[in-house]
């Protein structure tokens, strides 16, 4: 028995989740039902490239790198569009918060932030060393100039 590839399995799952049935997806996409079912049974590699691109576009499946498939759902697209609209200060702020939250989740709540003179510092424990903070600020200012 032939193994069905990753993209075929992802497409099957997304059609089921987003449209419920292949026939509803077929109707919405304009792709014949038989074309979709044959491709999903045999693998999308048997399907015309343009048709695969159309299916993936309708399901918000995009290839970021040669071997990585990513599903860009509505929530991701909303965040992405907001990030695109930010200036450098906004990107820095979001990046700082994201790093702190990542550390918090990755270390089960060990992260904290110490804000000082407009510089956010994400660390595993609370920073109370004012001399160390001033040194970090000096380094940041020197890197910018």
C-alpha cells in the first residue's frame, strides 16, 4: 500500500475542518469532486500543479521553506497583518513581550521583565542590580551609534 504524503494528509484534515465534506469544498472551489477525491486517495502529487496551488490557497496552506508546510489560519493572518503595520518601536515592543512570554512558557513561569529607562530586559529572575542595568543600557546606546 502506498503511503500518502504529508501535504495530502494536511489537505484532507483542513477540508474536513474548514468545509466539513469534500463535496462542500468541491462546490466552493469549483474543482470537480472526482478530481479532489482521486487526488486525496492517491496523493496530491498526481494532481495538476495549478489545482494543488488553488486548493492550498483556499485552505490557507503555504510553504515557507522547501520541507515545511505551515497552515496560516485567520488568527495568524490577523497577527501578521498587524505586525506588518508596525514601525520599528512597535516591532521592538512586540518582540520584547513575545520573548518574555516565550521564556515564561518555556520555563514554566520563570521569566520576568525589568524595565529601566525605556529598555526591556527579559530574564529568568528579577533583576535588582542597577549597575548591571546601566551597563546594559550603555551597550545598547553604543550599538545604535
